[in-house]
């Protein structure tokens, strides 16, 4: 049986902007981990103080919005955790 002829494969086209793109950093900035952990701890402490003080502290005049502030710190920690390498 005769051998079929081989075809030459064309090289895929890579745009210049992609070919010479800056490399992705392989390591997180040094400040990221401490700020992330600090945000988690600050949110946890904020919520614990809110419950222990019978909803009077950390900011007395905003009431239950103190929970939103505490969870805001925790959400900040989670958003920073997505950037950690």
C-alpha cells in the first residue's frame, strides 16, 4: 500500500502584542498577606465587640449597620485573598 504524502503544518499566528506581553508576576506583594489577615481579624473583632456590647459598640449611633462594617472588613480580606499567589 503506498504511503500518503505528508502535509506541512502552518505555524499559528500570534499577534505581536501577545508575543511580547509582560510576564505575570509569580509572587504576591509583601504587603498583601498582612493586610489580608488584618482585615479578617478586624472584621471578626468588630462583629464580636458588636455582640458582646449588646449592640452598643463599636459605633453606637449606627446600630445594626455595625454588622455591615464588620462583614465589609471580612469581604475585603476575601477579595485580597483572591490576589494571593
